[in-house]
């Protein structure tokens, strides 16, 4: 009888465990979370935070992936021997990522030359500069480098030059298993319809996009919608929808939050629903760019908002 009772209890517990529903976050998350290093750019640039603290901080804040920003590493950008400096950058960050059990996701590449200019020599020099970071991404196990398409105001020339540069970079990156992704990041690139005219004409399937929720201001250099003062915005919901079919990453930009924890400029439920509907299941990068919270507080607030929305959409 005692044996029968124990067996019955065991069976009941087994059935109970099998029927337990996972938490809403476990059940609903269709993505993994990475942290954009730009979220700490003020501390790094102005408050002496070492960029090599990035992996530790991201780990402590509960992220899985790392999105590096090349311009936050003065030991690289100010070096007279860039190749050696990048190799040291790779070695240090690989070691730190392993130490804190983090995934290297991508490298955001800025200030390495104009890939859309009609000056052929300048454009070819920019391509060679970006190749160094493609090699770095490969050696770090990153899935992509994010680059910019600024340059020509003339749309036809911008499209032509951008396609030519992306063709060369995508061909170079293809055997290295690195994706070449373009962010909406000011000028013509913040016009998602125009940007997709470029991306859709590149013949390599490792060329795609990094939709940024906030960079849809056509009249600002970097496309920021910060403070909601843009006088010529591109609809961010339409823009993200247009970019998602070729997305290899998503940047969840945030500027400020109300008392309920919602972003004050961007409808995160609408944006994340667009991302989910597109079938995306990769990393979503948290990128806090506001002024009213500390960087760490803003990162946490953005992360919590994404997790809350993911449980209801």
C-alpha cells in the first residue's frame, strides 16, 4: 500500500510538472537580447570608462550578445598601425567575451570613409578600410558588420555608388560568413524605401539591413528622432516594415520613458509586432540614447520594456 501511495504521488508530480506552463517570457520570446555598446558612449567618451568593460557590464545587466562600436576604441582609431591595433582589439574582446560567456554579435563601423561618394578613390579607400573590420568580425565570430551609406545627396548617384560598394564588400565577406548590413542612419539611408532600392539590387544574399527604431529623421545627419523635434520624419513603422525582409539584426533604440515604462516617442508594441510578424528570431540590440536617465537606467528600462511587450504580442 505504501509503495502504491508513493507511486501515485510520483505520477501526480510528474503530470503536474509536464502541465506547468513556462513563464510568459520563456513562452513568448522570439528573440535574443544583445546590448549596443553605444548605450555606454557617454561614459566611455567622457567619464573614463574603458570600452573593454563592455562584456562585463552587458553580462551583469542580463544580456546574451555584444554589439561593438569601432569608434569607442581610441587604441584602434588613434593607432599608427591600424592592423596591429585591430588584432589586439580582437584578442582582448574574444578573451573577455569568453570570460563572461557572451556572444559577439556584430561590429558597428563608423568613420571609415564614404561608401556612397562619387569620388572613386575615396570610395575604394573606404572599402579597404571596411575590409579590416570584416576580417575582425570573422575572427570574433560576429555575424555581421554594420556600415553606413552617407555621401551623395543626388539619389541616383547615391544608389549607384552604394550598390557598387556593397557588391564589393559582400563578395569579400561571403566566404568569411559575415553579413554586410546597412542601418537607417541619416540622409538617404533613413528613407527606407530608397535604402531598399539599394539593398534589393545587391546580388549577394549576405547583404541586408539593420532596422533602427529611431533613426528615421531625414533632415538630421544621423537620423535621430530624439526629443521628437524632427521636422522631416520618415514613418518609423513603415520604415521598419520595409526593412525587415532583409534584416540580419534589429536595433531597439529608446530615448525616454513615461511613468508606465513606455517609450515616449516610439510605440514599442507596434514596432516589435512588426519584427515578430516578419518571422525574425535573431538578436534584438538594446540601444539607449536618452538624456533623462543614466545610461545604465536607460538600458534597463529599454530591456524591461522589450521583455514586457514580448509577453503580450
